[in-house]
């Protein structure tokens, strides 16, 4: 199938999944923390700037570009060495049956979000409680099957919905971070967050990083007790002025935390191979949106 790369894919953002009455679509299973997560999503505790429509579309395109080069084929991907596929513009993780990894599983959460928005035409395979492909080999074998092609087609049609979900998760992150952080770090975290959020590209950075590396509150997402999610980046930030200085310092702090992750990671994972790409992604946070 021909790929639609970044410049051509902009038109896809104008097509979002249509809200309508959902029929014959069973709700995806909820994890123990789902109710709390949904409540968090409903509350915006940040003081970030309000992005206009063009800026929101730009955020969605940047995230898609960051994750898979803004290709349609990249909307259904399974990395070598990983136990699960990554789907959509945000590469939402979907675990096969029986696998319980350290990373936060986001695909079922996205599907629940889509159902709550009364999105129609969700493919039947997307509604399954677990990823139906047990490993990368079977996923790659079926890459051009009707099920995966339909899944890609649906994902390409609802870029706006996926962007909205990612932004909602970012808004929900700050209350959880403040609740989980050490008491003596909370004021610094909140101040740093607000400084970064004072510009459109800083707001994009906060949105993208939560999707990229999580909010940092999951104890499983740490090596030797050190994390790399948003909470840890905000704690690592130096005291700088609000605005572009803060956006640049956020990018630098993110790279410091990711470099520490690589140093602490199990050698057999070979995480150093990802450093250059991770740094390139963080560099976009310091650039005007």
C-alpha cells in the first residue's frame, strides 16, 4: 500500500471519525485505574496557553511524524524486540493475551475514549480485549490482511480524535504527578510546568512527552528507582524564565533523563540505539510551533 508521508498527510487531519450512535460495539475492558483516569481527564489543572485549530493540527502532525514519520503504514507497527504492537499516531501500546509488561497500556484506553465520543465505524478487531496477534512474526505475516488494513484505514481517518485523546491524557497528567511526587518537589514541578506551558511549543512539548514517555507516576517505568516520564523531567528542570527559555530547558532536562534511563537500562535491551532519535524528538520542543 502506498504511504502518505508528512506533507500529504495534512489533509487527513481534516477527516475525523464521525460521532454517531454506536451499535453492536461492546465496551473495551476497564483496568482498575480507569475510573480515576477518566475523572482526571475531565479536570484541567494546568495554566497552559490555548492552542488554536491550526496549532492543534500541528501538534497531531508532529506527534505522528515523531512516532512513525507520518506514514499510514506506521499507524500499525510492531518494533523489533518488543512484545506488543504500537498503534495510531501516538503508537498506543496493545498487549497480547497473557502479557503484562512494565509499560502503561494505552490502546484500550484510546478505544474507550473513542466509544465515549460516540465514534462510529470502529473496526471489530480494535474492540477485542487483547491484541489478537501473539508476537511480531504473526503480526508482520498479517500486515496486509483485511483486519490490519481496515485498522490502518480507520486510524488514518480519525487523526483529530487521536490528537484529542493525547491532549486529554496530558491534561490529566499534572494532578496525578502532583499527588505522586515527593512533597518537597511539588512546588517546583508546578512552577516548571507552568513556565513550559506559557508558549505554544512548550504546550506541545508537555502533550507530546506524556504520550512519548508517560507521566512518570508508574512505578514499573523506572530503572534502579529512577524514572524518565514527565514528573521526572519537571523535577530535573533548572530554574529558568517562563516561555522559550523554559521550553529549551525542558528539552534539555528530557534528554538528561533519557540518557540516565539508557545508562540504567538492562544491557540486553540495547537502548543506546534509540538515543539519537529520542534527542531529535526532544529538540523539537525548543522550536516554535
